[in-house]
C-alpha cells in the first residue's frame, strides 16, 4: 500500500528533475546565442584609416605604475596618426612612477604632477577630470597605463568612430594572462561581456571598458564628464550609461588585434581588482548580486556532477541526456569565448573553476562594499558626497 501511494509522487518529481536539467542546458545555449549575435553587437575592431584626422588628446591617469608606464608611453608615442597630444596626470605614487615620467622626453608628452582627490571624489575620476580640463583635442582617448597599443590602434579607432557615426567608443584589449591564477579570474571579463550583455540591441549598449575609451569632446561635456561619476568605482560603466541616456551613440569593440592589457600579475592582485568591481556592477543590490553569482556557480557544477551520477544509476538515468547537453552547452560557450578572445585553451575545460573562483571573489566584493573596508592601492574605494 505504501509503495502504491508513493509511486504517484515519483513521476512528478522525475518530470521536474528532467525539466530542470533541460532548463540548465537551455540556459547555456541562450548565452551561446547571445555570444554569436554579439559578433555584430560587439564587433572586432580592424585596422583602418580615417578620412579626416581630428586632433586627439590621449589622457592617461597614473599612480604607482612603475611596471607599466614606460611601455605604455612608448606604444602611445609610436602611433601612426598625424595630430595628437599625450597628457599624463600623476599623483600619490609611492614607487618610481614619477622618475620614469621625467625620463621620457617627447614634445607631444605633457605630464601633470597633481594632488590627490578632494572629498567626494575617487582617484581615477579626479585624475581623468583634470586631464580633460587641460586637453586641447577634438577627441579624448582615456587610456589605462597597463595598456599597450599597436601603431595603427588610434587611427583605427578614430576611423570606426567616424565611419559608424559614434560619439563614444570603448575597446576591450587582448587580456594578457601570465599565470593560471590570473586566467581563472580575468577570463570572466570577456566571457560575461560577450554572453551576458545583448550588445546587438542598440539601446542596451550601456557597457564600456575603462582601459580604452574614445569620446568626442562635445559628447563628454553633454554626459557631464567625470564630474558626474566622481564617486563611482566603475566610472566607465557609469559614463556609458549616461551617454546612452543622453541619446549618444555608444559601441564596444573587441580590440584584441590592436591593443593588449596586463591588468594583474598574480592571483591576489587579480582577486582584489575584481572584488573592487563586482558588487558595484549590481549597484550594490545584495539579493540580485547573491542570486546571480550563486546561480552561475550552480549551473557550472550541477550538470558536471549530475552526469556521472545519472550514468552510474545513483540518479535516474533519464537525467543523463539533459545533463550531457548542459555540460556540452557550457563547454561550447567557453570554447567560443576562448577562441574568439584568444584566451588560454585550457579554460574551455577548466571553466568550472572560473565560476568557483568568481563566487569566492563575489563574496569578498560584497563584504568589502557592505562593510566599507575595501581598498585599492592603499586608498579606500568608498567616498561620500558624490552624485546620486
């Protein structure tokens, strides 16, 4: 009698488990579809020449960049472009950054040694605002010091800006990953940009990468400049959002053939850098933040663990097929990302560890921001008095 009574419960439970497993597979194939559509929404920037060459001000904020600044400036000063200036704003460096800047001599280079940010400002927005104030160009290129440009990078970006009628162009350089500890964290950036943001929809292009932002002077003024995002940890995303809200044309490009960036040199610096940024992406809303990162951890590992259990009979064997599709979908998405963005090949198989490390980093990010303890380069990432 007991077995007969329990049998009606088995089929609904199995049906739910099957539906659930197929939904995990569907999730990955939806992301794969977005990634394919983003081949047009998030296109690769190719080498090109503009018909007109407006004056460009290349603006580089720096602090404690002794490992990067010389190489950055050497690449910038080799640009195959007829009319540009390079402005660097340095403040607060505790290493050899200042002495290196004094060693580099070029008539196009102008170095500003300034003070730290006033109350209500974070350091990078403050430095960028000072650079923009001094710039003489029709176009502003905000560039991070850890970026290296190919000689044709500036001309190609200006050509795309002019040909596509853009006001705001951002680029994702090729991300240099010199160790597995860095790779399992930085790989999350191109993966999420490619598959989670439907950039093929014009009004949803509120995404930028602060490593490379080319913007028209009048557009920069219209969106309020860095003064409007003075307290934002993710000032690049805030600027892109303001640009779209102002009715400006915004686009993100894959710049893997024209620029490269070595953001971090070891596991812990990468972990700290991402912990600084992850929680602000969700505008510090804990519930959606916790759900998304826990969900991504779950969907990466559940099919991978469920498949052998179903094949061995520990779980219903019917679950093996949808679990296999879910594992295949996750692998296909990561393989696509690895090949498109020239990431280490082993990440296509090692993706579960990317999700695991991302969840740990996300927990650290939430703790940093909710407790007010987060720092970057010795300074707090929390300020008061910025615009809401």
